[in-house]
C-alpha cells in the first residue's frame, strides 16, 4: 500500500512539532507533507496538496476546524479528517460524527491511541477502494481473505484458521495484510468486529452479551474492554448516547 499523505492543522506550533517528532509516521505508512496554522491556510493547503488525511484542531483562527472540514468536503469528498481538540464536549463530537469525521481525539494526544486511529483509517480507505473497484480487487488474494473474515465474524478467526482455509502460510497471510492494507491482521480483525458491534448496538435491542457473541467475543467482559479501548465508551453508553440523538 502506498504511503498516505498527511496535513497537520493547528495554530500551536508545539502541537504540530509534537505530532511530527513524537509519532512514528513511517511505521504507520504515512508521510507528513504540510502544515497550516489557521483555517484559510488549511483550505489552501488542502487544495494544493490534496492529502489523504487531515489532522485538524477545532479552535483555529479565521475559520474554525469544523467550518474548514465542511467547506473542504464539497471539493474533496473522499478526504479523511481526524479532529484533535482540547474540547471535551460531546456536542462537538456529535457534530463531527454527523460530518463523517473519521475520529475525534482529545489533547494531550495519546500516541498509542492515535496509532490505532490511523490504522483504522487505513482499513476504511482499503474498504472504500475495494467498493469502488470490485472486479479488479476480486483478483487479489487479500479480497478472499477479508471476505472470509466478514462472513465468519462470529466464529474463531486466526491466521492459522485462514492458513488452513486458503492453503497459504500464516506468515504469507500476515504479510499480505501489512502490504495490501497497511495494518497487521489483528488490527484488521478488531476493526471489523467493532464495526459489526456498533451496527448491532444501534440497529437492534440485543443484549450486550449477544452483541459480543455475534461480533466474535465469547466473553462479553473481554468485548466490553476491547470496545471501550476502541471507542472510548462502553457498549451500553454507545447505545444510549447515539440512540438518544435519533
């Protein structure tokens, strides 16, 4: 997978420098190609650099981050935006989610959590590409592997299971996920299971234990722990807060 290009937008230079120096972009298959300190500069850089990902603060001069994203979305609908903000305000988070922001993170940034966010974003971009070029993608081994994962989420899935099903070595399959999607197999599996869980939480009244089981977790306590690490809130809170908005 090609390196993803990244634009950093924050009016504090120390925040931008922190992102450049403290996070291992190379290890996550990314490259920082530009910076901006205010909303107008951000829009200019977005148009000229066309980055794959924009890391955006909300509270920036001239145009705030949400206004920048709303404007940029018109010209660049496939661009991914991650908000990194000092505002611990659920209303901001809800507004961001309605604008299809990839993630909403609070300062100071937990770079391990941020790395998970970037990996999830790469998985999302892979899915978009697969949806846009189905015939071409179907010829690639990774297509069969990811389809199997999607269709057997409630079952035990591991590299050894995939190796047996597809008559390939575990090492080769592991390398395929890293080279084709840009993340390791476990990160991909966890992401798919969390997406399944969120869909079930919002579209059904199934008990949490059954949501866990249908998402591949036999122990709902393990599921709750993984879900909270991924989403920042428990499955029950996720269901309550997002259904309350409807």
